[in-house]
């Protein structure tokens, strides 16, 4: 799978992401901007440390992760804007080809 749909869905609801750096996950999860991106060969200790990190954020830091998560989703994965942009590009290609 490219970017997991579950990650995109969580981002759409402003949820910070905790994920492993596999597949195309790094295209959606920016380490320390909208969540925590863990190495694919992680240990249980590293998972616990990442969870503790998020739990111990200040309210402002946590809110920033939430806002960034939604904004990244909105910019990259929002179907409404992506479909509109894609269809406009197709129309422009057709007009320019004529």
C-alpha cells in the first residue's frame, strides 16, 4: 500500500500520527510536524517512548501536531480539492492540445 488510508483518515480528523517509515508513509507523516515517524525496525521501547513523547507534549505542542496533521491532509489528500484540481488540469490539457 502507498500511503495507508487509515493514516489519511486520521489526519482528516486532526489526529497526530504515530507510524513506521515504510512504503509511502513518509509522504504523509512528517516527523515532529504532524506526528512521529518511527524506523521500520523499531523496538517496543521505541514505541513506548514515542507514545510517552506525545503524552508529555504541552497543550500548545499537541495542538500544533493536530493542526499540522489536518493541514497536511487537506493539502495533499483531500479528495474534493484533488478531484477539482485534477479535472481542471485535464481540461487545460485538452484546451491546449486543440
